[in-house]
C-alpha cells in the first residue's frame, strides 16, 4: 500500500510541476502583451538588391521558429514598407510562385530568429535574372495586401504557401522595415488552466505522499491448551487462576506462583504440574 501511494504521488508531481512552470511562464509572457492582447515585434531592416524577398514555405518557417502561431485561432499580422511607401505582401501556392519568379531576382529568407528586441532575418544572396514581375496582375494569391497582411496559420495549415514581399511596381532594390504581431485569444485562458491544474496536482501529490497510513488493528491471539496444562500455562504467565489472565500485575504486587499437583496416574501416583507429559507407563509394557 505504501509503495503504491509513493508511486502515485511521484506521478502526480511529475505532471503537476511542469504544468505549473509552463503556466507561470505563459502568465509572465502575457504580462508583456500589447493593450489589444497581441504580441508585437519589429524585424531588423532587410536590404537586398533583388526585386523580391521570398519565404519559400511559410508553414515550415513557423513550425521551426514560432510553433505557437500554428495553434488554435492564432492570427499573424505583418506590416511592411520601404523608402517608397507601403509594399506588396502576398501568400500563394509555392509551386505557382516558383514558376513566376524563375527569372526574377529574389532573396530567400532562411530563418527568422525569435529573440528579445528586433528579430534578425537571415537572407540568402539574391538570385541572378533580369525578369520583371508585377504582383497585382497575378490571379493565384490566397491572401494579399498593400502595406499589411493578416491570416490564420491554422486555417492555411497543411498547404505549401510562399510569402512574397516586393514593391507594387516590381522595381528592384528593397530596404524593408517590417513589423509582425501575433494575436492569440486562448493565451490567457491556457495560462490560467495550467496554473490551476498544476497547483491542484501538486497539492494532491503532497497529500498522497504525506498522509499517514491507517494504523493496523491489533490481532487477537487465542491459545488452545489441554485442560491439564492450564495450571502450567497460568504459572508461566504469573497468575494463580484463570481469572487473573487478563490482569497485568505490577512489580510490587506480582502474585506468588504456586505449583500444584494435578491428576493422578495409574496405581494412585500423582504428576507434577511442570513435569513433562507422561510417556508409556512401565506397567503397560508387561
């Protein structure tokens, strides 16, 4: 029983402590949210001589660098502009974008590091080419906007979509200033749920581990003896009669032991009370 309770308490602790720490972390992060509940961050300036900045697979990038954006009804909001004003942002199937930009110079985003302060963006060198692309004339955009773009990664999950950032007229040379914002309405609720559940699990684990076991009931021992051995048992227990078996005499009032002869054997002989049990009488062998 004690072993089973110990295992159960350790399992509850193993579940409760991580939940409590995760809830505390989410609650701490929620304290840094914007007034509207979103989490915003600026990107480091992105400069390239190419015409297009391309994210080949948006879902794969989020899975690696910002997996929380792919859960529930979280929404991403991007804003971008350069020295000439707001720029075009669009989401489209990756294979369509690849064919469209085959001869157009473009720089591919390798990764975006999520850190404190401005988010660094790693770019591959611009590809060679002399093609021209005008984004507004293309029919394959799933989401598009001028200066800003918003979408839910969970709604578009499972699709290979590319993100295209470029000037509206398709001119080369980009000096982008971008900002991203993540809005997740479930964030405070999840933090509260983890804090509450983790606390309950830890308290329950402490109760299971520290609650004393129920004391065992004393066992009753019954001695069965032959009638002629009762005086012997009484003498060894320090009593003179059967009525004294339930009493515990003290040192000063310990009764005097008396040995009495019991029974009578054959030919009128008597047997001592503490003598060993009689064997066969010699007379019986004749």
